[in-house]
C-alpha cells in the first residue's frame, strides 16, 4: 500500500508502552483483532511496525494526524472494504490516540469518524429446522469424539446464544456441572458471569467432557490425527466447522448465525418480550434486540401488503 503522507520522526514517544497498555486486559480475540488492525495501519503508512506507526502519527499534531486518518479511511473505502471493516480499523487507531491523550502524550484526539453503514442485516440466522439438522449431522460424525465436541459447541451457540469467542474462551474450570451452569466472558466484559445451561446443552457438554478427560485448560480443543485433544480450538477452525455442517444440510451459515437464530427463537418463544430476551442475549442495548424483533415480525412487509391491497381494490 502506498501512503501519500510524509510523517516526521518521533523517537521520543514510547509507543510500545502505549500499545501494551492499549491491549492490556482485553480478551485474546480482541487483542488479535486490534493488533491486526494496527498492523494494517502500519503497512499502509509504510512504517516498520505498529509502534513506529503510532510514534509517527502522534508526532504529527492534530491537523496533520486527522489528514492522515482521512486519507487512510479513503484508501480503505476506495479499495472496496466493507464499511464495518473500515470503521473497526479506524476505531482502533482513534482509540489508541485517545489513550495517548489520556496519559498526556498528546493534547488532542482524532476527529475522523467512520463511514456510514447500511443497516440491512439478516438477524434470523439459518432457522431452527436447519440448526436441528446441523446438530443431527454433527452427532452422526464418524469420529465419536469429534461428534461429541461439535455437538457441544453447536449447542452452546444455538441454545444459549453464545458468541464464537465466548465458546472458545471456556476452560474446563468454567463448567459447573452440578449447578448446570457455565462461566462466560462476554463481549466487552472484564469478568465472567454464570449462565444457566438448559438440560440438552448440559448433557452435550458433559458428553464431550467424558471424551475430553478432566485435564485442565481449554474446554474445546483441536484434535490430532489420532483424535486426541491438543491446543485450544481457533476461531477460524470453529467457523469452518459450522460452515461445513451448514453446507451439509443446505444452509449457508457461520457461528454468529447460530446466535442470530437463538435470539430470534427466544423472541418467538417469549412472544416478543425484548426486555427478557435482552438479558438472554446479553446485548448492551435493548435497541439491538429490537432489530431482531423487527426482522422477526417483518412489520414493514405486513404494511406493504396492506398498501398493495389498497391499490388492487
């Protein structure tokens, strides 16, 4: 990537300590995402690494730094990146500068906002029939150990609405079988919270633990050629597992699609009780759950049918 902005040297800024503090206390998946975003910014800036990019940006002063951010945003947009990706990468740079301001490295902040996003979202997921078929396909896997593991992971996402990162961050010690609950580290949370597991979900997790064994560490692991458990399963591996089971039953989905399905099913089951479902989904804002409820009911479609009927009459 060719950066059109010439930046001054800034050897006196301790960017390494700033970035370390910026990433401190975040979940492993968040650290990977932010580190990747800062690395992308550094490559665009033709800097050696994220630390060098941060030093150069902070040495610019407010006006020039905002110009750099504007050019960075334009480059990403013109390259065809999704608005969500552009905004996430820009937010990472903006948050780093905000932290630098808080600790007195600079006296200004980046003012460049993200690009406008389309709000068209499929919040329904693959549907309960497809999810049920995916569970059956997983249970029928040739290797009983992989079958047990995959069913347990699918259950946690489809029954409890857990996110991919939440599932993969669970260790054995976070399962309380006697209390039928799991300790989950939610998105943006600093500590775990205990969630009650439905009977089918608990049974699936228990069945996997029987195969896994009682050694400490990650609950869900990859497996070697002999089927033995190895290191913690990666996010990309779980994505491929869900994608494969979806394809096997004719559904195009991903891990978050199972969460979408769980939330939509919860709204159906509770008659649209968005307050209760917000507790289930653990969204920060009830307005997010309202998006799911709107899509579930398709009020706009119902009104369109009424309007079309008037013309026909």
